[in-house]
């Protein structure tokens, strides 16, 4: 049975707004939360990017829902030993209701110290080594490590949850998906692709949870909702690896000049047709996702939550 969560967009909202959205999500019937981990927004129109670990601390006091980062890059901007401490503290605050979602990251967020942005294959190699370090630290034992990419000396986590934090791995292509199956406790994808899920299962992910996410723009005027989505999230329609390699919001704005309103109208769920929203969620459910997370684009959050509480989520009520 597929469950549904809400995806908090740190790129578009400040910390207090995110906490209020989390409260509304719980009241509307969403069962879990994702939260993005960014240093920059994708464009100036989004205009936010709070420090995710501070917001998670607030979430632990604001709601009773499980929380997961979607996703943290534990290999460049933040050393894996620090990510391990942040995740362990978050899980302790949330009394075990925390999962660490990780991925290889984007240059937009991870190149800020001036390091060379590695190739995809090197980033996956770094991610695997980072996971090894994080899992060792979750044991509570003192860890020293000298690997190809990281050094850790005499590190030990003293604040830990009762059980090690589950680590879910994001993958958008065959190689990353295979890595997720090999090293992850679960799989994260933003595409309802049955073939990738099958590869994850074949690569070691059998019996592990699969989670996906999508963005929608609810509103009573569909054309206005399309314009809002086009203004705030045109980057969702960029092809290929552009999302991983462009370094600044300004570069994303330049690339997004190629994205038209018609592309958004045809590629994203906008408006107030409940059947369209239900169909978008069902695409993920039918592909085999265990949990689907939804983001509402734009300022009308309360209208969205009322709509999903009354018109959408009841169509997926548990039998």
C-alpha cells in the first residue's frame, strides 16, 4: 500500500514557513515529510535556502511525522563525519523518526569552496566511501579512516538514537541506481520508472523501501498555476545532467530561458482538477513506489492542503 508524504522545499520557503507547512501537512493527512538540503535555490525567484539541520530541529518539536532529507550530499560541502553527527542528532530529536536521504549532489550547492566538481563516476565513488564512514560512526565506536577521498581521526559520536539511522540513496540513472541497491537501505527517485526500480531490486534492494517525489501547482485558475510553476520551478524541465553541473542560480536562469509555459503545462500537474492530481500520484504508486512525496509550488499552501485533504488523499485511503 502506497503512503503519501509532503516534500518541504527549502529553496522556496524560509524556516518558519516550512514549519507551518509541516503542521498543515500533518493535519491534512500526509504521513511523512521530505525536506531538501540546499545551499542555494535553483533561481532567484525561489529566493530561499535555510540550513536544513536547523529546520529539522524545529520539525522535531512542531510535528509527530517522520522526516527525511531529500537529499543530502555527504561528500563535498559537508564532510561525511559531520553529516553522521547531524543525522544522529536529528534521529535522537525525532525519537527514531528520521531517515538520511543522500545523493551525489549538484555543483549548485557543493562547489562553494572552490573545489573541482568531480565527474559522476568519481562522485559515486565518494558517496560509497562516505556511507562507509557514516555507518561506522553510527555504531558509536571511535573511528579512524584513511581512504581515497576522506580522512577521519579518532571520531566518535556520543549522541545517538536507539537504532542506526537508515540511509536511502538517490539514483537517476542505471549506475547510481545500482549503487543505491548495493549500499542503501532504500531508494529515492523523482521519476516513476519501473525499470529503475527493477534494477534497484536486482542490485540488492529487494525488500527495501522505494520513495519518489513530484511537484504540483494547485490553484483554481489552471493557467495562473502554470505561470506560477513556470516562474518558480522551470528547472524541473531541464534535460540531462544540467541540474548536476550548472554552478549558480544565474546559470539555471539562463538555461531555463529554453523552458516555455507550454512545456510546463504539458509536463507538470497544475490546476484544481482532482483527477489529474490523483493520476499523477497513481503513476508513482503503479510503478511500485512505497511512498510518494508531493510539493505544492507557490504561496497558496493552505488551499493546496485543503484540496488534498478533501479531494485527493481520500482516494488512496488504506483498505
